[in-house]
C-alpha cells in the first residue's frame, strides 16, 4: 500500500482492525467522480488583501489580524501584538474568518 499514488494511510479502528466504510458513503463519493476518477472540491471563498480577519482555529484562536495574501494552501496574516506587528506565515491547521460587523 505504501507505493500506491495518493494513498497515505488506511482507515483503521484501533491499532489492528481495518475500518469498514459504509456502502452509501462509497457510493456518494463515486457519484462525485469525474471521468478520471478525481473528486473536485469546491474552492473556499477567498479573502481580500488588507481585510481584517479573526483566527478561528489553531494556536492563535480568537486573535484578529490583517490578511496579507496567500497562495495555494498558504495564507499570510499579520498579527498585531501590543505595539509590535508580527507577520505569521503558513498558518497550518488554522482557519480564518471574515470579521463580523
């Protein structure tokens, strides 16, 4: 299994037993496949550079910052901590939300 392109892990229940995926879940995924067998995911709404955001997930949860831009899977947010601005790149496992008015 380690040499199959696109497979990183098998689903398991505990350490030994392989997990069982319900037939309905497999059918739902297969219904979304394109002719090559890929499933296109919807693009998330993009933020605008200069937009104020709240970090909703990760080590900086609850802090506000300014979205400075991004590219595929990487976002740059500037956090202001007291009187110091700190650019924070690659917010892995972070979720940004548009600030609510």
